[in-house]
């Protein structure tokens, strides 16, 4: 039995089980990136990487829709029905795809979460929010413009800001030295989205916004 994201139901009574969150969690998860092999492993495509990992973690995918402008996957995770969306237009036109899917799926603002890279956070940091400005991110700019609202959850994945040109940096690939931390960041960002879906965005914010994966655990620091 699939239940809406954000609440666990007793399959016999149809009521929320004890301890389950009554806050609706996101059920439409959008990962931002640029289409095409040339951009596949670039910093700007963090959102695509997180969606790939969510798909791997999901119990099953029961519907896939591939179109020229999007890939849409309906998956099940811990009894929740989630929809994963990769817009396949370039970053600054992502909002056109997202707005279309939101209308088709009749998605409420609190049921949408967008995963995107963030220059203003160092690699190793995440920041989840329920609403807010784009922070200069062109994909989020496009979504806000097309939806006519900035009231939707987003998970921003830090990639760090370079000394040089930001455009060249976000469209470049990760360095070999960064890859071990990048893998850890993708896994943690995936967990954060899934926690938000199951337990609500507040729970995910409380658990993940203070983490810095680039710092060694406290026990290791004390040993040094």
C-alpha cells in the first residue's frame, strides 16, 4: 500500500501510526542539472546525481516517462509514492518543465523539493529550506519565475566558490582529490531528501543543516 509522503499509515485502520510526522513531506523531487554527456559529471549536475542515488535506494520504480524535455520516475520508498523529475532543458529553462509537472500532478507547494548545487556553501555542507530566494542560482530563478512563488522546499548542496570564473567552475568536473568527499556528500544529500519525504522538511533541516562533512569526526580531532 502506497501512502502520501510525510505520513506513515496503519494499513488496517488508515490512521497515522504513533510517532509519524503529520507534516506533509515532499512527494515531487526535482534534481537540477544540464542535459547531455558533456555535463554529466560536472559540479552543476549535483541534483541529477542525488536523484540517481534516490532511485537506487527506492524499493521499486513502477513508472518511467522519458520525453525530450524531462525524465520522470514514479518510485516507492518505505511505502511512500515519490515522483523524481530531471528537467532536460538547460538550467535557466528548468522552471518551464517543473511548472508543467506541478500542474499535471496537482502538486501543492509543500509537496515540492528541488535539489541544486550551491556556490555559497563549501563542499561538504548542505542547506535545506522551506522557501526563499534563488540565491542567484539560475535553475531556481527559473522555477520561481514559472511557479510565481518561492514557497517550495529546496536542498542546496555545497560545491564551493572558486577564485576564478564561476561559470567555468560549475561546468567543470570534480577533481580527483575531491571525489571521495563528493561521494559522501551525494549519499548524505540523498538521505536528507528521503528524511524530508518520510518525516518532514523540519526534521531534515534539524538533522543535516549543521553538518560539515569536510571536517573529521570529533573523536578523530581529539586523537590528533
